[in-house]
C-alpha cells in the first residue's frame, strides 16, 4: 500500500517548498501521483493544506485499487462510480460535499495523468449523483435474484408512508409527498428538492380544491413537468390519480393551506426557502424504513428485505408499473418509459429499472413477454436475460 511522505524544503526556483509524495513500502516513488503533487505545489502554487488533502484523497483511491488488484490504466466509469458511491457514500457515509471534493481531486489527477501519457485518454464519469447506482453496489444479476423481494407493491408502499415522521405537520406531510413523488412519478432524490417547475401555484391552477368546491372533481391524471437535474432537461410526465390526490391533499391541507404560498416550490423548507438537499429522499426513506424494522412485527427475512430497500427502489417500482400501464393501454414502453425516466436508450431502462423477470414470473404472463419482445425487435437489441427468454 502507498504511504504519504513530506519532502521538506525542496527548492524550486530557489524557493524552498514542502512537497507531498506517495511512496511504495520500499520507498520507491509512485511517479504519476508524485509528479501530480509536485505540479500543484510548484506550478499551481497550492497551499500546504491543499496539497496534503490531495495526497490523502489520491492515496486512499489508489490503495482501494490495489485492494481489488485494479491498475491505474484500467480505471473506467464503473470503477470510479463504485468508489465514489459504494465506498465513500455507502461504506464511509461521507456527505455529498465531501464526496464532491474527492471527485474533483480525482478528476484533476486523471486529467494530469492523461495529459502526461501516464495512462491512455478515456472518458471517466466523476459525477456524484449516487442515486443512479445499483442497490448496495449489486450487479444487475444480483438485483434480479431479489426482484420479488425488493419490488414494493401498493400495500408495502402504504406501510412505508405510514412510518414517515416530521418535526411539524408541514415537515411530516412534505416528507410523505417526497416518497410519493418517487413511487408515482419516478423522480430521483436529486430531482425533488426545490425543483423550479414544480410550484404550489402551478399545481393549484391544475388541481381544483374539492374540499371547498364539492361540484368539481379531481382529474384522473395530470400533465406534470419537472427539471431533470442530471440531464438539465425538462421532463413531461402524465401522472396517475394516486399522485394527483396526494398533491391535492398536500397543497390544500387544512393546516397548511394558508402557509403554502403560490410561489413556493412544492418541496421546500417550511418558510418557502429553497431546500438544497439532493439526498432528502434517500434520508427520509431510510428513516421510515428503519421505523418499520424497529416497530413492526416482522420476521428476520422480512427485516432483511426492508434493509435492502433504498429510495431508488421507488423509481424502479415506478418504471415497472409504468410498463404494465403501457401494456394495458397499448402504448410502446420503449418510448413512454424511456422518456419518463429520462434515458436516451430504452436498453438502459429495461436492464436496470424494469423488473421484467419479476413481472413475468409473478403473473405467469407469457403474453406480456411477447408484448415486450415486440418492443425489443423494433430496436434490434436484446433486453432480456436468458431466464426470461426460457418462459416463451
């Protein structure tokens, strides 16, 4: 494993500087890191504390690679995302800002290495939108083995919302709605807080107050737009009645109606200020999930199932349910579901977000498989695992 070493009073242009180095156990310098650390100190004139931080963060990453016998030249987006999400976020539980600092340092280090030909040029994803990663770093095959267990039907989701907490009526009702935006609209946790298109006023213009006017009815669906913060694009959804009703009950809540101003974002602080918290969905899901585990009469197996569920499972449930909806209405999921999830390619949607095998095995629905197979043939791509194909 690499160790940090401080070379004191190294003279550069006759000026003594303290240079951070990363050395092997035998004292041999690890050239890419040492040259990078020299560059940021002598050329970029970084402070001693900055250099120390860079050295520690690069050392931690390189030692992680060595633990799994991965060469620096083999690092790709998958390796980087598993480190940023699986190690820093899941295992070490670092906050988003800290992970972003690690990401920035590693990005600068890799750009330096590519420019100096230590490694070949390649595209590496250094983003910190960890909610797009798989559940607990599981591979797609690992997830498929747990599809029946992790998928949440309406009854399981209702239990989850019943265990949401909050310091006030507003916070509790807002937190319930956060989970419903994941389950019924497929929003990522990063899309929920203070989304500029989702305002109280806009929704009140679309949804009438049936509590005060008994002659009107709720729309059975709603055109719903939001900004996908990952792609920076506007996404248009048609949300079903369950979410329409949930939004209605929140924006016209008898205790909150006068407090919720039209200009407020739907999910904001209680005073209407912007809520800058990309992990709010992840955190509130975890609180409700842990409350279920602690307070409900569950078997050890059921507790283990709940422990494996995260906020991101709500987006996957939405995708699965939306494919079923497409079949019922004779619509192409390769277009509808792909666009709802904000993916460029339906292959991404169906391999990582739609529990095809679960739907087939749960309902013994071979006609359903044929319906999806028709979608597959349109794009000349293979979406299904062998297990699903064997059911034909």
